[in-house]
């Protein structure tokens, strides 16, 4: 006696959160059934394995039908076929667009192209995330990217509006899209210690301060050819950053800067001597990173450079985080007292963001 | 031109991509009514076209308005080749034809294609201007209201219940016409959908005419069915109960309006020469020459005492006077005569209602049923459907005579059904024989009826159990006792009925779903031989189904069945029987005896031991069930009656025959050898299996209850969460194990597993009750069994439920009070309903709190729970606020939202798409139905030639049923409603051909579109909710303009 056909359709679509998670995680029906059995559901409910199998199949079928709508979440809200309470709709969308930390670290900053998609098998084996789930997550990134790519206005708002994601998740996606667009290198070995959260934090700061949209004068610039406001870094700004070079190129300026910082921090820093010894190196590192950002290649290596030039030296000298903070504050603030330096605003725009990023990057 | 139909096409959305090159669509719309067609402009290159058309106006007869559906076709314009159809929407404009229902149909309708399913949505506005001055209701019957609900609709009062109306129309099935060989499947499906839509319109109109003739203004319990007879044609038939209803809120305003047309109707017989209805209404000479007919009295002689004998044995008046004398009191006699005369004029004193106004139902006799096997033949002349009419007339006549034999003059809870396989058709009818109060059946005497009703029914909760037949001249041997409730009159020891449990019935404990399942193999045969074989099998099946029901009822420790529905389905090589009912313990009836097992040949000790072991198991089960369903009858009864279980043998024998009404007389003779259904003789493996199967029925998991009636006896504290669902299963039998036992086991497992799955799926709703569980079984192919279940799960308040499990004394006390409450409830409901809700909310509160004399007033409790709901709802809104999608927060959300708002459909409190509840019940827990908007009756065909790609048969059917739900909801929302009550899936015919990667499915659903208002909202946000529910249609239209 084989069940040829076995369906259950409710006027209100039944969503089982646990099964949804299994489906999202890319388990096959039989794997999902096995996992559910292991969860002890049979004992709790007195159901049989056959019942569980039928139930799982049913949910999987529903999710497959919903998937098409989940690709464009506003459609899920306006469609008439599935009657789903709004709270459940939100849950469906949120979970569908949620991603695994391990996975996102693998693809963050990579081009969301066919080529990367082909590597998903490797990522799947490496991370232990099913290939199916990897594909869903990758396709989500790509879909969000495609939709907001050509859009003007706030990246987070655009994502939120077109994918109805929670604020938190929309911000994460903004970071992913931003990284994918600028192709920041995140996969190098020395960057492995960084979490997605670290990068997302930096991305947010950079979007806020370093992109064209960040200038806040968008309405005055009617040029439709302008770069995507939140996706691309402000080219002009990057060009201008070359001007900062004077801070390390001009010996007097560098010495003055050092003495200002040292005076201010004397006695306040546990690692004062190390700082003093290293100041020029560190300053050179930070300023050179800025000056190089005109080249795309160097933009991509931004995080590698920051870690190499700043995080690692600090780490090798065992700077406590608080000392890093004090140093960076003083380091950026002291520039204002350099009379010979004319690019104060530029410096603030650069260093304000960089300071935040560096503090976040400084951990083990 | 008595009517002007106006249609406006506003916009479309989510259209499919029809032009691969541009990924867009150039859509336009054709609007067709009758033979007139209008077109909109082509809206180029958009998947969300804004046509915003002018008003297309059709000037039409009201006859056409009733028959024809409005047909809207969305097409993709193609310059070089033929335009491609995207899909269609059929809109039944009937609800616009009577004044109280909807005034406008407006909203988003799914665009449906029979091959591709739903493909986007279209926003349409439809209005009708009726020219009332030309009030010549000739062929049309505009203004008659139709209700699927099988009780008096909630916001109406029955002035007169006129009685049975029936009609059928036949036609050739387009699927079997020669042209079908050359046209596309799509064209064929559409022709079929359109034809059925037309036929049901025509049917409804004709029924309406009959109602007008009877001077009624409404049809309640309207049940329309299709018989797909294949080659021989397509039959659409309907039955219902004609009533004169009075709207409760404005009685004065409505009555004259409906009476006037009916008065004019009087002239119809004279004006109208070729009245098309006369064939069907009269018992016109049955033309048997066309078909080989197996009339029940001949080939299918289950009823030896049928028709003729019954009539002669129990002459109408003799029966009445006889029992009246026994019961004493001239009033009863008078009542009987009155009713008799009121019903005598009627050809068939049948009522499709299953629940009645208090006082309507006087006595219940028992279930009466009749079946007949017919051979189908091509319908030669569609305009003269005599054959089918004669078939049904025959069956109804039989039912009537059975009722007479039970001393009853009426049949309530009446329904008809068919099962067709190839050219053989089983027609079935069943109902409950009853004695009715004449007051409702006649004009006049309505005033003051309420008071009298209450007086008269003083032995509350048991009156209907008292036997209607003459004790000395019983139609069958039955064991009678004095009513355990009032101790004045006689009651049978078991009662089977097809109706719902009366509101005032005194019940002990809770009820439960009881099913009997049976398969019988049958040789494959042709035509007459086949029909004979089936006819011969039927009585045995009925007998066994009954035995099973009785055994299971006893096993549950209960003594009455309500909502009994026995379905016999015919397939190529087997017959299936499925009986569902809700078992209860009626306080008025005696405690059921146990089940005794007897070994016929007690030859050795181990066998004896085995028997006693089984016996013990059965006794344990009974005890366990009694506990589970809280059946603790007061024990005093036993003293008075003596031994409650006299002679098990004798008793049970009586029980069976009683329940079977007069039907089983022959049966009894046949079964003499077996002697007693409740002394189960284990003489062969068959019987062993019977006993085993009895014990294998697993009770639902704790927290779950199930019933197939409207309300679950013993639970009355519903909370507002409801979940209606349809579940379909098809199993393939391996041809190896085709024995009756194996079949029975398979079928039993199928049903049990299905129930188990339901319990599992709905576990989050615990504590809850599955109500109106409706199983249908069919045999689509040789080795396939299809079971379809539709039901609704309703949550209830456990705390209150626990209160009822107390000591006997306390319990019975409480029961008494709740009974009182229930008794009072109806009239009170009338009062509170009649208050137009907003003006006097305090008065309503007062009434309700006064009505309940126990603990917290019901109204208050409801309010509490709904307050919690409200808070929950608010919490939800807040949570949703974060994703900026809800309408409520839309204004607060940032830029870019404007675009959004445009696309969002009618604003509603809960979601961007208004929530439409669906339920097979006639009510919505925790809510008041404020308006009936009209009947929903829809028929869909879906076909695929890419079955695998659509997820196989399960994927295909799952999607289709979801689409059907969506279309029903959309139509209800467009009428301005927010729920469908009395929803029923009347047909779900599924055919597959996996080898060709094809499948086809036909679904027919119906129900009543209503507007309901939550009881909490009536008080809290009385202004907001109606606005939200009534306006979606209007605003939906406006938003996009």
C-alpha cells in the first residue's frame, strides 16, 4: 500500500518553524525526517514515522511553492494563494535571507558571479553547510545585489524596501553588497581571525563616510551618471587622499605630529615606549594606505594592508585595546594642531572611519 | 431590459511574462456577458498594467443575469500572430441581484488558466442596476436568497419554513463531444467550466421560481451537485429548503419587499404556458424505457417492507391518532393533525436543514435511507430530464414511506448523493424521520410562538428523543424504556440521526467521531450484470456498516449518533462504504450495554482463555473511553430501571433494528443465524479481525476531539482560532492482496493514518476540536482509493473545559445550568442580534450576563480572551513595524514607500491582503455574522501536461487546492466579506496518467460569503472593523486608479 498522493492544504498556510529550518539548511526529506526523529518528536506527540514523513513532505512542498515568492518578498505580501499571517510572513522572509557566518566569510568580497558559484562545492565541503543551502545563500546575495545595484538612495533602505528584511539583516546585506561591489579581499590567511561582524561594522562606517551618498549633498548633484550613491566609494575622495601623504613625506610634519601625540599620551599609555618607537612606522602605514586607494587593486587589499601595517605591529607589542583607542584618538586629533597641514576635513573623513575600523579589527 | 450590468477593468498585477524578448507583456482584457463583448486598450509592456477602463455596460434580461457568469479574459496582444490568452476570471453576479447582499463586486481576482493555474491578478469593479419597476418575474427569480447553511442563517428569523425544493438540469458534457477531439485541452476545459457555471445559474433560477411559487423568499440548506456521467452527459441537481426569512435587524423594512413579488407570482401558472419545471416537480410518469432501471423494490429488495407495505400498514391518520392516544393529552393529537395537514400538501415533506429553531423538532424517529442502482444512458434530450427526475422521485417516495413507517410525517437532515463508475450509478438519499411543530410550516401563527415554544418544551433536552411511533404497533421490534430525563415518555435505547445535536439536548460528557469503514470486492462486469452484482452487495454492506457503527458506539460507551452520513462508492472491482457520525451520550437514553464475546465452538481451554482475554480488553476499552469522554451518567437511574443491561442478547438485537429504522427487516431475517450483533461470535478468522479492528481504532491524542457535526457536544468555550483544511490521500492497492480482509485493512489504515496526520499537523492548536470532519471516498481507478477530508480545527479554552470534569453531583448541576443557558441562548441571541450592534451595546451586555447564571458571564469571558487577542495583535503590529510592510506603519516609514502603497491591496487590520476565514461550520467562534453577501458556488478544472515538473501528483493537487482556496477568498473579499461559512468541497475528482505526464482535476466548492465582526470588536473598535471589512473592495479599486 503506497501513498500515491498525500497532501494537506490549510486555509491558513501551516508553517512549521523546525521543518522550515531543516529545509533552509538544505536537508533532503529523508534526512529531515531522520533529524526530526532524533529530536524526539515522535515520543512527544505519539506520532509514527510515516506521519512524520508525510508531514515533512507536505511542508517541503509548501516551501518549494513559497520559494518563488520569497525571491521577491513584496510578492509574498500581495499574493493571494497562500494566506499567511503577517508575523509568519516576516519569519519566512527573515529566515530565508538569513545566512551562515561560515558561508558568508567564504564569499565576502568575492564577485557574485558564475565562477564563484562553481566554487560552492568546495565551500560546502569546507564549511559543512549543505550545497543546497550554500546555493540559496549565494543566490540571495546575488539577487539582492542585482536589485539594489542600479538604485540610488540609501543602500540599507533600498534593501529593506525590496526585501522586507529586518533592520539588522538589511544592514548585513548592505555590507555584503558593498563588499561584493568593491571586491575587498577578506579571504587571506591573516584576515581569518576576523568575523563577518567585524567586516560588516567596517562596511557600515565606510558606507556612511566614504561613499558618494555619504557626502549628503546628493540632491545638488543632478548628474544621473554619478556613481551609485552607497555602493561605490567616492572617487574624488580617494583621489584627494593622496594629499595626506604630506603627513609622512614631510619630515618636520611627521616629527611634529609624533611629538604632539607623545606629549599628550605620556604616562597614559601602558605601551608608551613601544608606541614611541613605532610611531613613524604606524603613521607611515596608515597614511600610505590612504594614498594608495586610488588604485582598485589597493582598495581591494585595504583590510590586508590595515592588518599588516597596523593591527599586527600592535599585536606583536601586546597593545591593550584601550591603548590603541587612546593612541588613535590622539593620533587623529593631533593633526588639527599641525599648522602646516591644510587638509583637516579630508583627514577627519579618512581617519574618523579608519579609527572605528581599526579598533574593531584589533582583537585576537 | 430589466437590468444594466456595469463593469470596469481597473488594473492588473503580477502578470506572467508573455514576451520572452522583452520579459514583459502587452495585456488587454475582454469582458464578455452573454453574447456581448467589450475590450480594453492594450497596455503595452508591463506586468502591472493600469487599464483604468471606462464602464462597460451590458443591458440584459434578469434571466440572463441569473444564468450567465461574467467572463473576463486577459490576453497578450500579439501583432503578428493570434493573441495569447493569459487566463480568465468568471464572476457570478448573483449576489448583486438581491437588495440585502453585496452592492458592488470590487477587488483583485486571481487570473486563472486551466493549464497554468493562477497567473497574476486583475482588479475589477462590477455593479448592477436593476429596474425594479418592471417587476415581471417571469423566468427569473431575482431576489430569492440562497444559503448553503443548513440552519436558519444567524441574522435571520424563520417566519415560515415551507419545505423541499429540488431541480435538476442536464446537458451533454463538452468533454465528450466530438469537437473535443480537435480542440485544445484548454478550450475543452473552459467550455466545461462555462457550461457548468451556466447550468448552475439556470438551476438556481429555476429553484428560485419554485420558492416564489411557495411564497418563500429564501432557500436554506441549498446543496448543488454535479454528476459527471461521462458519455451520457452532465447532470446538475440541487435540493434545498424553501423558507420565508425575516432579517432580524429591520423586520419591518424587509417583509413587504419580499412578499410583493411572491404575490405576483401567483399569476405565473396562468401566464406561463410551457413551465419548464413541471416535469421535475411532479411524480410524472417515469419513462423507464430509456434506461434499464433497477428499482429498489425489485432488484434491490433491501426493504421488504418498503413502499407499498409501509403505506398500507401505517395509514397516515391511524399512525397519528394511535400514538397520540398513548402519549395522552389532546394537544399532541391536535398538533399531529395540524402538522399532518400542513405537510400533506407537500409532495415530499423533506427538510435539508440539520439544525432548527427551538421548538421546531418535536420527535425524532431514526435514520431513513434508500439507495438504488441505475444504468446510465445517453440523455437524448437535454430539455427533458425526465429519467433522472423519475429516478430521484422514486427514491424520495421510498424515503417518505420509510418515515411514515416510523410514525413520522417529515424527514429532516435530508441529503442526496450519487456515485458513478462507468455506466453504473448508485443514487442514495438519507435523512432523519421526524415529527415537526406545525407552527413554522404555516402562515400566520408566528406571533407569540416564542413563548409557547418554551412552555411546550418543558421536558427540556429530551423531547426529541421520545418515540414518535405507536408503542403497541411498532414498525419493528424495539426495546423501549421510560425517558431517563423526564420519566414520562418512552425512548428507544439507541438513536441514530443525520441531523446536528439539538441545542437543548441534554448530553453527558463529550462526543467523538465514529466511523465505520468497509470494502467489498466485486467482479468486474458489464452493464446489467454489473448493476445486479452491485445491487446484491449493497444490503450486506449496509448491514455491516451498521454493525460496525453500533459496535464502535458501544465501545465508546455512548448511545446516540448525530450527523450520520453513509457513503457507498462504486469502483470497477469493489465497493467502499464509509460511515461517519458523531457519537454522544444522551442523558435521556438508557446506558448502553457492553459487548459480549462468545466463542461458537468452545473446544479447548486456550481458546476460552483467548476469548476471555479479548473480552477483558473490550471491557477495558469501554471503561477507558468512558473516562476519556467524561461519560458519567448519574447512577440513580439504575435503581429505577432495574438491571441496566438486561439480556445483552435481547437488547442488542433490538438496538440494531431500531437504528436501522425499517430498512433492515429483510436483513434481520437473513442474519438470524448470527442472532446478536453485540454478542460477537468468534467463529472464524473474519470475526476475529472484526474484533481486532474494533480495538485498533486509536483515540485522538490528548487535547484533541473530533466530530462531524457543527458543534462538539460538551465543549462550548471556543476561542477564536480556526483552521479549515482539506487533505487528500490516494493509495494504490497492490493487486496481489486483493481479499476483502486485506482491503478492509488497507482502507482502515488509510483513514486512521490520515486522522493521525491531521492530529500531528494541528498539534500546535491543542486544545482543539476538529469539527465538521467530512470524509469522502472515491475509487478513481482500478486499484486506487482516494479519501478527501475537509474539516475545521477550532481551539477552545482548556481551563474551562477542565471545570466540567468534576464530581457527578456537581457536574450534573452544572450541566443543568448550562443547559438552561443554552436553552435561553437562542431567543436571547435573537434579541441581541436584532439590536443593530452599535447603538445599544450596554443592553446586549446586560442580556448576555443575565443569561448565564454560572460563574463568569460568557460574554465577559469572551471579552477577556479577545482582549488578549487584541493585545497580541498589537504586539504583532509593533513587531512587524520593523520591516515596514504593514499598512498601519506605512505612513511613518521613509521614502519610496509611496510606490509600495500603490501596490498594496485593500488596507485591512491584519495584513496587506485582507484575511478571509473559511469554515464548514455555519458560525465563526467568537464572532457575530452581521451580513450574508450571497452564495459562493465555484467550479474549477485544472489540467497539466507536465506533471513531473509540477511536483508530481501531490505537487499538482496541492497547488490546485491552494489556488481554489485563493479564488474563493478573492471572490468573498470582492463582495466585501471576510469569511465563508458552510464551506463545502462537494467534488474533487482527480485523474492522472503518469505515463503521459498528465493529470486533471475537477473541484466544486460552495459556501456562504459573510461579513463577521469579532465580538470584542463590536465593543472596542466598533467603527474600525466594519470599515476595514466592507471597504477592501471599494478601496481596492480606488487605490490603483
